[in-house]
C-alpha cells in the first residue's frame, strides 16, 4: 500500500530512509536514498522536492567534509595520491562553495608535480611496450568516502551511487548533528501539515520521537504518557498508538488512533495508520471505510484513491482496482505506481498496446 503499507516504495519511503540515514550520520546511504526520492518525486510536488534537495545537499556536504578531512590526514601521512583522490572526491561531492574551494585548492597543489613523470619512469614506459603499459594502467577507482566515482561520463545525475552500498565511512570526526537537526530532518517526510505541527511540539516530544527511532519505545512511552497528563493531543496519541501497535496491543492502538481522529479529523497520518492496522489484520471492509472517509474529507485524495485500488485488488475485485488505478494515472504523484500495478494485469489480458503505452508514458528510465 502507499507509504509502504503493502511494501510499496514511493518517493516518500526513500525520503524517510534518507532522513534516518542522515540523522544516523550514514551520509553515503542518505545520499543514495535522497537521489532516489528526487528521481521518483512528481514534478508538481515542489515542496516535497525542495525538502528532498535540502537533505541531499546536507548529505553531499557532509561527505565532502569527510573526504576533505581524510585527504588532509593522508597528506600528513605522506600518501600524496590517496590525499589527491580524497580532495577530488570532496570537490565533486560537496555543494557548499567553501568546501569545494578548499578541496580544489588542495588538489591543485598536488596536480603540478604529478603532471611531469620522472625521466626514469618515462624511459621505462617507452621501452616496456605493451607489458609495461599494462602494468602502468591505472588501478581501480579509489573508494573514497561514499564510494563515489567522479567524472563518470554518460551517467544520469539522479542515478549516481546506485551501484551498491560498499563504502567505508570513517568516524564522523566531530560533525554530529544536533538532536534538533535530527528531529527536523526526520519529520520532513510526514504528510500534509504534520512536519510543521511536529516541529511545534517542543523539545520533550522531540526527545521522545528520537528515542522511538532509536528503538527505545519504553523511554519514549514514559515521556509521551507524561505529556498526555497535561492534556490530550492527536500527535501524541498517534505516537503512543504506534508504540502499542509494535507491542502487539492492537485493540488499544485502535482506540488511541480513533481518539486522535476525534481530536483532529484532518490528521492524515492517523488515517494511514488505521488503514495499515485494519488491512494488516485482514479487516478489509474497515480499511476501505477509512480510505473512503479520507476521500470524503479530501485528505491525501490521490494517495487514498490508489490505496483503495490496492485494497480492492487484495480482496479479489481486480476490475474495481483497475478502475481506480486508471483514475490514478491522472495524478502525477501516484501515476507511476498506478501504471506499475496496471501493467501486469493488462499483460495477463493480452492488451499489449495498452502495456506499451503505459510503459512508454509512465515507466521511462531516468538514463
């Protein structure tokens, strides 16, 4: 289902993963996920795209700083080639002009001596023929921080870094993100007005939220329960409900989610959680009723329509699912996902012309 409820990965999934990796200082992973989020982000979702670019820029700058520091360390150790490689990586990765300038300046200092090979080496290269040429061939591209390969001609910018996560990041070296920055980054992928509302919840709530994402539900629960003593809040109820759900207390979770909706019938995250709760337990009519309510209140209507199609497909009503997904093609935010769901069904019906049309229009590769 949308937002990963049925394992579907849209741009918000990758944006959320990127934010988590960034908060954990796994900058190379964050960069890869933000690039994928940006690739999948619909053209009309300008606000979402801006938030993704912000995260991507921060990840790239952190990687640039790390490579710059690694280059300086290698230079002090007398490893000029390794230092040069890191400086070039820093210059290529960073968006910040200051980091780029420093890295380019350090690389330039090392380029001049490297440009003129020693006479003995030149003579050996001339006399050695093909064997010497093979021996002098450049080694594999340096791994660097983030496994980034600069100057890779012909590659699609938005797809860089998808060759795997085989990177070795050094220790963050004093560049830890503050809890405030971590919290800010992690709430940005939330739907609707929730990023702003979460940001206004205060430091106590922010601490609980970070504890939850560190896997410490117990301490987070204590903080959230204390907050509820001073008055109910739909966001706090929602987060407590998720803790209950993860603890297997499904009925208590359902009650809390419904209390949250009673306080704020516009909270999109609560609707999505209820859909997941009901669908996960096989209560598909209840899940459909929640999605229908979202459509009635115009809450994430494009995504609700897509989810309703998935629920109908799950219950065996493929025809109704196809109708809903066909309508979803009109919404850029879910058009690609709808096409991906329609194509296998159309293939099974032998409608090859429709399959070709959808593939060409909605599933074009980025490269």
